[in-house]
C-alpha cells in the first residue's frame, strides 16, 4: 500500500472567543475609568519598544509573542472601552456585538460599531437599541436665571453583569438579581424545499436582572427654555442583548409668586394706591438673584398701564451677559369707602 502520514494540528483559539475581561485583568463591574487604566498599563507592557520575544499573560496557559498579546489587548479594549459594545458583549459575546453591526435602519446617530468593524461611519439608529424613556422635572425661575445643578433619581432595570448562567453561581453580588425579560432572537426555519427564512422568536433569557436606583445629574444652563429636553444616553431600562435607550428629561417651570416668563422677558403686576397713582411713587423689588430693582413713576399712573424696564428680564440662553426686559403692569387699589371730608375734598378738586 501507499505510505501515509498524519499531522496533528493544535486547535487555535480565536481571539474573539476569549474572555475580554480576563485579557484586560478586570472585573465585570469595573468602571470605564478602571478599564481605561488597565488598558494603558497593558499597552505599556506589550509596547513594541519594550516587549520583544515571548510573553505569558496571566490569562494564558502558554507563551505567545508580544504582538499577539498586544492585539488581544487592543481588541478587548475596543469592545469593553465602548459602553454600547460592552453591554452587548456582556449579554452575548462577540456574536451579539456583530449582530449589532448588521442590524439597524437608516437615520439617527452614528453607527457605534462602524469604527471597530469597518462600517465606514454609516449613519443609522441602531435597531438593537431599547426604547427611550421620558421623565419631567420641575425647576424654578431662580434656577433658570442663576443656573443650578440638578439631580433626579429613577428606578430602572439593569442587567447584572457576570451573573448569567454558571458564571454567576456563588457570587455574592448576584444574590439580589432575578429574572430578565425574555429575549428576541433570530432563528432560521425551513419553510419548504430550498426555502429558509429568518424569524423572530421569544426565548427565556439566561441573564439576570435587578432594579437599581439611578441618578440623573445635569446642570441647568442659564436662560434655558421652558420645555427644554436633556438627554441622558443609555440610562433607560436594560434588557439582555440590547443597548439601553436614552432617558429624555423635559424641564417644566414652576409657577413663581411674582414673575411670569415670556421668552427672554419677565412680566409682573405691581399694586399701587390711588394716592400713588395720582402723585407718583418709588418702590423696590427683589429680583431672582436678590438684586434690587427700583420702580419709579412720576405724575399720574393709569390703571393697567405697563412700564418696560430694559435689561431686567431673563438672561438669554447661551448669551448669559444679555438680558430681556421686565414689564411691570400697574393695578390701582381703589378705596372701598371715603369719609365725608375726603369726598368733599375730591369734589372741590375735580
């Protein structure tokens, strides 16, 4: 017979199948700042100017060349260093991350996966993104006039990282986690000879979820409009395999005891006596930052007349050194009764 030989080839582990958290030497709950620090430390360690020959990273069973070690670190950081990709990776590994690249309809923001997989910077709103949530928050005219820091707390569902399946067994942090909503997955079904179609199917999730108190912190810009919306990216509820939607906060202005706002102008009503309406007056009010505004009228003031005071209105958004005007409407408090002496005096004068 013919001479034959066999060569045993060692199975090569695909870099994408490795645990990116192990490659960077970090925990599933580490912050973005901790991930960046771990990456920088490893990038220095495996830099071509400092690393030559073979190395054995902590996660590896055997040695590898420095370039391979560096490539794995770069790949791990490109996924875990981006919050959107990290969420998908946590729920389904690189397969789910790649599904995120293929999905999505046109319009909206930049494809978050294009830079990693050569998508050419396509513009799209990602189809694997969860629904946005809307909340409203009341602010005062003082907040708008002076600017202020705002913090609001919401309860939202989050995916417990590292708690799904066998990897979560025995972890103390996973004890407070419960079931996640069912997941929607694409499956292939044969409908007939040579005909295979893709269908969506609801399946039980292997991941764990819990409800978490989440702080929404922002700064109220001076002069911001009533009804303005502030977006908090990825702060909506989480579901396995989805990038969380955004929380959209709508600002509502509380009613003020003295001022009302119309655009950049402020309006107020000032009550004066009949004597002040006839002879003139000078009154002082405190503005929204407590500086004093003097309102003066000489001579006769007609009821319901309006005086415009330039530069004493609301500050202009994005131009905080500019201000609208203050409009003061005068209401005359008429006396409910007159003495005979007062009536005679008025009759004589008029």
